């Protein structure tokens, strides 16, 4: 896996991925991302959307984004983020985006150009020694169960892929390194090491992309060394003067 120079084409046998998170489309947006998706279609082979695609999970917000996605001429894979759950209808948001051609990752992985894509929203819970354990009150155990379940879904998808090149698409971060820059007290609410643990069980995962940490850091690695990219558009914009990451797998 390698990051792509601005003026270089993809080497033979590689797939170029354009990844972006935290679009936060609102009801008043009209074609806010249409030109950007057209640009991404020119420079990449697949688009990965890393959650918080809408601002409140409203139907109109999803419809606005779906209208822009219709202009995308390459495959799109996506996961939802916490904002997409706010109105209590994430299934409807996912349905609208799927109708516009996006492959919504959550329960089932997919293949594009020989590259596997597995993805989940993920959940909070903390990192490394600061990770919350399932001990004490039932509410704590329920909270931790949600984090474990998201990691389990990711692991099941990764296990289903029979390819030597896989990208994991998340919303929440799997490592603390890419949330650096956010206030340290909120680190436990930005992701969970359980996601990294799932990734590191598989040798064929070549990259992980996520969003959510708007003021985080662009690049880190899992404990086993898999590259992790924070693709929240605000982070990528400051890194490359464009709102999406571009890399080859």
C-alpha cells in the first residue's frame, strides 16, 4: 500500500482509492459534492465514504447526498457514522444511498478490482490500556457489548474475503494515534482498540480508513503495522489541500 503522488498514475496491478469522511450534508445543501465526486472519479478507481455522511440522519440530507453520488462514475463503498443515526433511521439513510449506487458496508464485505472492502461504523470505548472493560453495572456491559459487536462484524467481514488486498472502512478510529490533536479527555469517545484488534488478525489488510476525529492526525499504524488514515475531510484538507485522501492498494 502506498500513498499516491499528486501527478502519478496508479502502477500496474494496483487500485487507487479516494477516501473521505465527515461530509455532514444538510437539508439546504444542493449539489455541494457533485463536482468533488466527479473529480474523485477521474483520479481513483473506487471511492470510500467514512461515515457522518449526513448531519442529522434526515431523509432530505441523504437524498441530497444521493443526488450528488449519481454523478460518481466509479464504485462507491460506504459506512455510516454517528451523525447518520441521530434521527433514528439509519436504515433509511443507508437505503437511499444504496439506491444511488453506494455499496453500504456493515454486515457484508465487497470486492472492487480484486480488492476487498470490509467496513463498519465502529463504536467508542477507548484505546489500549484505557479501553473500557465489561465490568460492573449492566449499563456498562451493554455499552461495551456494542463496541465488541462492531469489532466482531468487522472481523466476520474480513474473514469472508479471499483476496490478498483488503481495505477496512470505518467511522470511529481503531487507534489513538490518528485522534491526536483532539482534546485528550475525549479520546475514549473517538474510537476503540477492539477495531484494531480485529484488523490485526488478518495479514491481507493493507490499509484502514476512518473519519470522526475532525482535529485528529492523518496517519498512524495498528499494533501490527497496518497503515491507518484519518480521512475526515478537515484533516485531509490540511494535509493535501484537498478534502479526500488518495492511495494505492
